[in-house]
C-alpha cells in the first residue's frame, strides 16, 4: 500500500542537529512539506499550541522538557489544541520497561533508533490507518493500551464497553 503524506503537518522535537537533519530529510523524501522543528519538548508544545500539527515525532531524551513530558503536556494540558494527536516517541531505549513507561504517559507509538525511512513511513501510515481509541480515567488520558482483542482472555472486564457487551451465559 502506498501512502501520500504530502498533506500532513508534522512536528519534530529533537535536540541534536544531525538527527533533526536526518528526520527532516526522511520526511521530505516521503513527500511531507509541512514540517516544523523544535529543539526540545518545551519549544515543541509552544509550536503545537500555535499550529495543531497532525502528528508529533519526538525524541525521548531532551532538556529542559523531554519527549515523555511533551506527551504528558499534549494529553493533559488544557491549552493543548488536540489531546488525541498521535505522538510517536523516538528513542534508542527498547527495554520493555521503557515501552511501558512511554505507553503509560500517553505515547501512541514507539520507534527505536536506528531506524530506516521505511520504518518512519510505516509508523506514520499505522497511526493514520489504525487510530486508537482513547481512555480517560482519573490517572490517565491517552491511547487505549490494549492493542488487540484476545478471545482467550479470562480476566476481569473493567471497561464500560466490556461491561455492556458481556453476557454471563454467552448471549
């Protein structure tokens, strides 16, 4: 499947110049022309408030605000123009504990360095074609952490939609 990304508005939050150049080059190669660059999460959130981008690509480790803090601001700050914008976190850390931390902060997708242009294209296509439902509780707002329905799951049904569709006798 071939995607045409030229109408997308992308915000890239990356603190290192070589990686910013690489990201910009890859995104332009994919046909994206509306790309804004921020050197950290703080700058990125200010740009996001002004321009309400379609997708945010952010590095994890930055100062004074990192990618996780940016995701939290996007999801929880009342000044955020779109709390449900896809946030793709780019990082060199791929340990499961890191993935869980990012997920719990409201990150939509995870992209591990080193990556290829095709990896970025796949992530962009994925967040466009597979939008995730959002969950709001007292402690969390972000993409539904469940990635798939498991027909063999026998644990507690905690979501309102689960309760509505559940029938103890299978009907």
